[in-house]
C-alpha cells in the first residue's frame, strides 16, 4: 500500500489563522501555491488514503472527527503516486 507524505501548513490572513493539508512534492504544488507568504509548515505525516490523511489532520488540529463525504476517499493511494512523490520531492529515494 502506498503511504504518501502529507504536510500541514498554517497561515495568517487578515488576522485569521488558517490551516491546509496537502501532499508533499508535486501533488501539493497547487495547494501550497495558494498559501499566503509567511505560511509555515507545522508537521509532516504519512497516510495511505485521503480518508486516513483527513483523520490525522482533524485530530492534529483538535477538530471534530472527520466525516467523509465521498466513499472514494477510502481507496488506497496508487503506487504510481508514491513513485512520483519519491522521485520528484525526495530524489534518491525512488527505489526504497
């Protein structure tokens, strides 16, 4: 099962503290591109599906238990996503 690295970011915009969770590497470029300047990386973690990632994210921030809205979120991440993440975000680890 592919376990991808995720990032939890915090930004302050107009006095509001906002949080985002995205994939490390190229899969999270779109998300990170929307962050305000000065955003900071709070933590990284591994998860094998979107559902697992959201459970961790909600727990980490002390939010209510994550309730999925789409059953496809429980499907495991494809192995090719892991290969791409390792090759581009963490060069030299693609064969691990």
